[in-house]
C-alpha cells in the first residue's frame, strides 16, 4: 500500500510559473498492460486518488512507479481491464482514462487547467498537423 503522506502535493508557492501537465497513454511498451504516464511539474495531486479514479473505470493498477527528474515527477501506471486482466483496447475507454486523469489533475491543480489539452494533443508535443474528419 502506498503511504498517502509520501505522495502528497506541494502548494507550489515558491514557483513563478505553473507546470505544464502531460498525460501519455502508451500501448506499445508493455505487451500485457496499458501504460499511463502522468507528469505535472514537480507536483501532482494525490496519487492514491488517481489510482482510485482508474479503478473506478473498471481497471486494475497492476504496477505503479514514480520517478523525479529535471522535467518533474513522472507517475507511471500499468493498467489492465478488471474483467479480462488484459491491456485496454477500447478507444472509448482509453479516452475515458485520459479525461478522468485530466479531471483529477484539474481538481488538485486548478492553476494549471489552462495548460491542459482536452483533445488536441496525445503527448508532450502538439501534433504538427490536425486530422480533419
């Protein structure tokens, strides 16, 4: 079990700019699980709430890790569908995962909400071309 206190967030009162939140959903690096990476500068809302939000979507968090580098705190979750134990292949569920995490980030860090891309980016860089349907 994670120590809730250890994964608390800092109020960021000593920083001049709000961090840029990043949510990356990786289907390629693990054959058995979907990897979700969440980065928000050097602070992120409650890690346990993020994990519980994913569980609320019918997912298992089979592995979680945190690393800190110059770009911030990176939280990685390996997740599978509770019903099958397999990685997520449903595009609607993948989008629900992304939106759930973004909403969780907004709850804990409303100061960064203007930097959240609700639909146009799928990684740290904006796409060079927009797909027009």
